C-alpha cells in the first residue's frame, strides 16, 4: 500500500516540486496550501494529488486538516514541513506582527504538524519528517531576524526530535536550501539578484527540483540510517563543517 506524504506549502515553488517528486515516487500526496486557490487547483489537476487548505500556524486548523487527510488518504507517513513566509525588515523597524507572523508560520507550524502526527508514527514504528530550513537559518541575513530565527529554530527542533524518536523507526532531518529559482526569488530586483548569484560558487540559482530530489532521498529507504542531519544545498555559497 502506498505511503501517505503531506507537504505543507505544497502547491507552489519548492513545495510544488516536492509534491511532484513524491507523487512520482509513488506516494499518495496531500499538498497543503494557505490561500492561493488557483495555484492549488492547477497543482491538483496537473499532478493528480489532493490539495487541502488550512493555516499551518493554527493548531486547531492543523488538527482538522490531519483528520481529513487521514480519513481520505490514510495516516501520514512522511511529513514535509515546507510552508514559510517572509516579512522582511531590520529589527529597529520590525513590528511585533511581522515577528509573530513569521515565527508562527515558519516555526510553530512544525510543532503543530509534528505533534499531530508523531504519535501515529510511533505506533506504526515508521515515519519520515523532513523540515525545510534555509541558508539564512545557518548564517543569518540582514533584514531577516524573524526569518533567520525561525529557520535556525527548525534546525535545533530537528536535532532534538530526531533523538527522541530514533528507536521508533522515525527519522527527522532538515534541508537548508540556498537561493532557489522560484517566483519569490525572481521578485528580487534584477541588480540585487545578480549580486546574489555572484556569491554562489556554482554560478547560478538552485532549481526547485534539486531540493525535491533531496526530499525524495530523505523520505526513502536509502536514508534510513540518517537522522538529525542537516543537508545543505546552496551551490557552495555557505559551507559548513
């Protein structure tokens, strides 16, 4: 029987590429989205996956979403916490709302969804949790203290959760993409984007499909001995030891 994979923020950008790859790998994919119903409808029709709308920062909404997926597709075996937003500003200009929004969607969502699926994974002695962090969660970024804090938090969250569940057949890993060629990155002014690409040793932006390939590996059998790991995919822009 095909395993069920849930991808949050799974109908656009990197999330859509992950959804497409996991569907090709044979998973029954549930793609979560927040508000762009047109993109979700297109994703569902083109990829043949089920799309579910809810706010991942809202625990009760997550509970309702997981319940619906479980009834329609089955219990979640693979959870990809990909949903994220930015609300950029330097700290001395950042509002409390900008801070709260990013922490809630980018970090608290991982607690919400892991908490709601982890007991079932433990009962079945199997689970794959893959958190999508960012290069800026590793090195920090001017104007993104909220985003950098949330994405760095995902790395620590991953390491702790991996240790708690290793004996239950559950792996928990985190991917830190660099700058990926998505709509969000393409919205950056051209001169700024050129400056970013100039700092990437491979000389280009990453592809969403390349991050999806990392997720595919971490969700599969070949990575069963990897847990608590941080997988860096940034073209050499930030190299960690």
